[in-house]
């Protein structure tokens, strides 16, 4: 077994770089950043190895860029052409998009500051913290791309990453969360004073804050908009609309305070709009309204999802089905479990077996599979079993934007496309998806096939 594993590693090392096209290299960067955001640094290190392999195949191993990349353990997401990276020597650094400049920031042990999650630049700023031993407190600040301390860590006990040019900051006892919230811009200017109890969210550059008097809304310039003053409570801004409540009725206004949906809605709770629909609740049941305030599905469902591809998952009497944007049930509510629609098809489970339905609710495969997992459009993922240190276990882009589904039949895995065609035989112990092709294994045999199921490497 050990010899087989070593042979497989050698085979993949020698052949994989020839399987990756140059234009696919950024796939590894994107998924490396995703792993870092999910605190999976081990997987990020693996992604970095694949990225270096890919760039080496593109540029040649003697290229100075490859020598620079060999110093890096992993790279976070790029922001305006710059990214934080962790070096193999334990230091942090900032690299440009071309990897021709790597500016060391030193290590957390050597620095006067400690880098803070999510360990990536946003709006040109990188969060860090510093311990003040005299005050026995932690303070947060921000670095720029060159490592300069542009917002000193001497005031705020928490500073969240920038979003659309705004960072929410807190002063007080962080453990007990006793203190006040406000917001700063990228230059450290306090655009929202630190006097509020909560800042739950921001949307489209607008920030909503709360104090004892209720909700207050600020625009991206830090100017307070007094459009909520006449209402008892409100929701969060989304798609240019805010839910407001007064005299036991809900309605919606725009960001100018103009009423878009009159305050005549009698639901217990209404939510923000997503894809033109808002979830509403009455008597513990859920339904939907549209942006005209029309009820397109009365609150009768135990659970609902947001709409995707004009379809929403709904659950009633313990069974799942789908509705369209007019509230029509396009399937009987009979399934034990369903997934979102993606590119016109959705997996459904009935009597312990899985299959696919189309957007009209018609079953386009028989429900015979023991398990089924969607492979995201434009992305593929190794979701069954890893091959030691070799197979990537993170999302990978797929150039042809093929949508398919991994399915299990009689204990073996295969691929079913969104038309219901079985494009591979069901003979594999696991799958691993690579850019432009799929690596499959049956026993100790590893084979490469394209998205149409045709073997392209190691076919015997």
C-alpha cells in the first residue's frame, strides 16, 4: 500500500502540471483564499503547491516569479492588486498580483502588532491588534499595503474589517460587550460617533445603528438620515428598501424615506428583500410578498428558503417541495429533502432515494440514487474522499461552466448531468475535480476523464 501511494504521488507530480492550462492558475488563488477565510490553513498550503505547479508550467521553473512563489506558504484574497501572504520562514508579507514584489512585514512574534482575522486586505486596509500591558487591554488598528500603521491601535477595542469604505469600531469591555459602537472611514475619521449600543449590519454602503431610542440610519458619508424617526421599529436595508413598523402594521420605504409599500401589512414579522421577494411570518408560519406588497404565498409553510432561479423550497407537514414567484406549487410537497435549483435542475429525495427534477417540477431521472451532491456551476469540488496530500478538497473553477451532480448507485459514484444523463459509469470509489477534467479512482487505478465522460489520461 505504501509503494502504491508513493507511485501515485510521483505520477501526479509529473503529470498534473501538464493537465492544467495557464489560464486556470487563478483557480488555486481563489480557493486558497476561501480556505483561509474558513480557517483551513492546511488546505490553503496545499492549494499553494498546486498554484506553484501551475505557474511553473506556465512561466518555467527558472522564472524569478517562481522563485518568489517558492517562499510563500499561502496567499489571502487580493484587494486592488495586493494580498497578505504567509511566508515559509514564519513571516508575513504583502505581495503584488504579479508576484514581482514581496514586502515582508515580519512575524507576529517580532512585530509590535498581531494580525487579526480575516487576515486579508479590504479597501486597502489590514486589521491588526496590539496588547497594551499597562492598561491590560487590546487595541485594534489598520495597516496599509506597505505595512504602515495608518490607523493606530491605541483607541478601539475592536475594529471590524472595512466594507465599502466603512469599519465598525467598538470602545469598551469587549468580553462583557459593554461599550459603544461607531464607524470610521479608511483614513480613521469617525464618520459615525461612538455612542450606539449595536451596529448589526450594513448594506449597500448604508449603516444601521441602535440605541435606547431605536434605529438610526447613516449613509456612506456618515450623514444620519432621519427617515426612521416616525416608526416604532425597522428592518435592515436591502435592495434599496427598508421594512418599517407602526401601529401594528408593516410597510416598506426607500432610502429617501418615501413609502413604497403602505403600512397595511398585518404580518407578525417581515424580512428584507432578496431577489425581489421578502419572507413574511404569521402564527409561526412563513410565506412571501413581492415588491408591490402583494402576498404571493400566504404564511402556511413550516420552513421556506430564499428564491433562486425563480424557485423557493417550502416545507409543509414535514414534506418539501417548490413554489414559483407567483406562489404556485410546482411540485407536490412530498419530498423528504430537496436542494436549490441550479441551472434548471434540483436534487430531491423520496423514500430514501435521490433523483433530479426540472424547473417545471418534472422528474428527469428516476429516484434511484443512494446519495447526490450538486457540483456548482463554474466550480467543482472534491467532496467524497481525499487522496492524502494530493487531491484538493476545496472548490475549483471549471472553464466550461458545466453543471452536474455527483450521485451514488450501488455503493459506487458517478456523474449525472442536469438533463439526467449519466455521463460516467458508476464504478468509482471517489471523485476529485480538477480544472477541465475529473480525476476518478476505482481501487488503486486513477483515471482522468473530461466533462463528457471521455477518458483522457491513464485510460487502461
